């Protein structure tokens, strides 16, 4: 057996272990350290999980150096060109592309679960009119667990699948409801004769007073963005879903935790932050100054939509979105000066030694906001859009985890740096 020898050196020290190597289908191998504490008395220390694989997964593969992304083995470029979001959701969940009949059945299953319980709407009324939609989404999805708790047995594969479908189906309904509540419009019911993205756009923008005319490119563009955001292996939000899932918690609560993790500007919140940054820069002539600020550590400013923990090359999703931005804006007849700012920013940053040295390239969030904006999606809703798409990945990972024979409760250790044991001092003696 191939092993990794580890030996603690130092005076009188003679502890060692031969640790097994774990191989996947693609990508680097890993040292299985589970025996390390028992055999040597030491743990490993890896803040931010920079060098740690937390699980085995057959869903998504990333080669960060080559800029490769595969869902169940299929390159993202091929899926983006030929597939649809619901077909990709099926693929992520089931491991194989559906037949025509399987896809039709899946689309129907999703469609019949799009409605929400009328009393769920009461939760929205508790929010102030200016609540951020991510806060609302997180709260309302968590409260779904109250509707499906006592009868939900996470050990039953049929019920697990139903929960996954309900999440994919209801997420757009709830997302649109959060938006409409914030602008004082009546909540819209889903129209199940429409495809997933058209249905969502209708729930967002249709008013009872008149029919909605959507440009054909709108649903197509949204569907493509959803495909690109559907999964990204063990990112912070998916890892959160898995961590919560490892305790046996209700899947709706697991996904609500994932939404909370996604909201941060270092993760999915970056798409909103990118647009705000581009608006602040305002003009290509201010780009050099912004790049200089991003290089100055004291400024606390980073180029949002730049850099990635795994990609040390152009994010393949950003390359597709960049192309698509021109097509969508052209088809909609929109000319957005922010696109000029974004293109100039990318050009300057990619030629700059700081960004070259650190391998910082545009990521998925860099151009997506410009498309959302052109589709009329308000800036605060950008991360909600990401959450709708990433639900496909979250549920696929949760389903995979629940049948993982190596599943254990996620419980990291720590290096304690606090006070050593000491005696309590009574209040009048301090
Ligand atoms: N602008 C300026 N400098 C940067 C940036 C940036 N956007 N990103 C990383 N750096 C620098 C960082 O200061 C550090 O420099 P040094 O080596 O001199 O200390 C170096 O690059 C490595 O950065 P890091 O923070 O150690 O890298 P990380 O892997 O921990 O963080 C990241 C990855 C995505 C959080 C980070 O690149 C970042 O904050 N980017 C901006 C936010 C963003 O766009 N997030 C979306 C990520 S992709 C979609 C998603 O996950 O949802």
C-alpha cells in the first residue's frame, strides 16, 4: 500500500506514522490523516481548509491551474452550450444525463412543487420593507423546515429526493416573493406551463394589471447563468450545507445555512459587491487608481470579482459570461457604461505584476451582475439569483452525503491559545 511517512523530529522524539494515500479519478491525491492523532498525538492545522479534502464526492471536478470545471465529468462549456438548468440539476442529483422522458418527468415534478403554503407568506410580513432579500430568503427557507419536519425521515431515499425537488422548485417562488414584498407588489403565483427561468421572470416582473412581454433572450441568459452557478464542489456554502447535514438536520435548515454562507462578499455576495464597485469607479479613466488601491493592503479594498481559492487561471465560467454579456446586451439593445469599466479593469489588472504574481483572474461574479442588471434584476437580488442556481448543487451534495458510508458528524479540532487552567477569583477579590 502507498503510504505517506510522517515523523516528529526533536529531542527524545520518536513518534511516526505511515498514513494511507487516497486517490480520486482526477486531481491530486490526499493523505488520509484520520489515524494521525491516535498514532502520534498531534492534529493537523489548516485554517480555511487550504490543504484539506473534507469528503469524497463524485459530483464536480475543478482543475484550478488549467481552468477546468466538470459537472459529473461533463465540461462546463459543453453544458453551457447544449443543456438547460433543470437538465443540469438532474445531472448533479442523479449522476447521469436524463433521457427525454426522464427530463420531462423531472421538469413536471419540479413544476408541481413550485407553490408555497399560503401561511409561509406571513413570514414575509415580519420583515421591514427595506430588509435585504438574502436575509429574507435565508429566514423563509429555514422556516420551510417547520412545514416539513415531523413527517420528514432523512433516512428514506424517496423523502430525501422529494425534499431536494421541493427546494429546487420553491426557491424561485420564494426569491421572487421576497423581491415583490420589498417593493410592495402582491406575491405572484407560479405559472407551471412556463419553463423554470421564464416562470421565475414572470413571478418577478408580471403585474396583475397587464401581461408581461419578455424578450426571448431573457430566460435563455438566466438559464445559462444558472447552469454556470449550479455547483462548484466544496465551496464555503456547500461545505456549510454538508456540515449542517452531517448532524442529521432537516434539509431545509441545511440549505438555509448554505444561503447564509453564500451571502458574504468573499463568496456569492461578490456579485452585488462587483456592481457597486464598478459604479463607484464610474469611468474607465478611474480604473488605474482602483487597481492601485486594490494593491495597497492598508486600503482594505480588494477588486471584487477577482481571485479564487482554487482557480489560479481564468475562471472558465467568467470566460463564458464575458462572451455572453456582449450577446445579451446586444439583443436587449442595452448599452451599459459599466461594461466598459469592467473591461478596462480586467485589462489593467491582468497586465499588472501584483495580479500576475498572485494568479488573480476574473471569477464567475465579475461579469454576471452586468447581465442581471440588463435583465432588470435589482442589485440586492444578485446573490439571491446565485442562491437559486446553487440550490441544485447544495441538494446534490446533501443527497450524496446522506448515503456516504464514511459520513461522520463534522467536528473540527482547534489549537487552544487561551489561558491555562486557573482558579476562580471571587468578585470582591478582583
Ligand atoms: N484584490 C486584491 N488582492 C487580492 C484579491 C483581490 N480580489 N484576492 C486575493 N488577493 C491577494 C491577497 O491580498 C493575498 O495577497 P498576499 O499574498 O500579498 O497576502 C493573495 O492575493 C492571496 O489571497 P487570499 O486572500 O489568501 O486568497 P484566498 O484563496 O483565501 O481568497 C478570495 C480567495 C476569492 C476570497 C479572494 O480572492 C477575494 O477576496 N476575492 C474578492 C472577492 C470575490 O470576488 N469573491 C468571489 C469568489 S468566486 C465566487 C464564489 O466563491 O462565490
